[in-house]
């Protein structure tokens, strides 16, 4: 039994220089500088963002190619509605002017008599 303990101690002592050599080699290896890690991290993030921008642009151009009819009809619809709205008269114009005057007076904090509306256009 005593021989076993001596053998274990001998093995530990024999391995100690190897462990020291490994530890010395690990500490002597250059670790990356802090600025290098920061620059690499920021570079990877910006490259990822640029890739996202490129992918979104490609997807947008693909969508425009496959759906040109819906874009043209959507743009034409408000133009067609605008002449109809301009030609129609505003019903109850005096009530509309009164409501707008009260809302403006409340927002501006003035008296209704101080507000004069010259024209009303539908947007």
C-alpha cells in the first residue's frame, strides 16, 4: 500500500514540469488586443447590416416585378377620386365652418370670433 502512494507522488512530480510547460506556453501565446476584438465585432455587425439591406432591396425589386398591376391601379385610384371630390359641393357648409372654427379656437386658445376662415379645401 505504501508503494502505491509513493508511485502516485512520483507520477505527480513527473507531470509537474509538463503542466508548467503547457501553462507557460498558454500564457506566452499572444491574446488578441481589446481594440482588435472591438473592431472585429463592429465589422461583423456592419457586414450583417449591409447584407440585410441588400437582401431587402432584392426582395423589393422582385416584388415590384411580380406585382406591377396592383401598384398601377393603386396609384390611379386616388387620382380618379380627386376630380369627383373637387366637383362636389360641401353639404351643410355653415355647420362645417362652425365646427372647424370651434376646433381651431379650442386648439389655439382664442375666442371663436377672432378666427376667420377664408376657404375650405378637401384634402
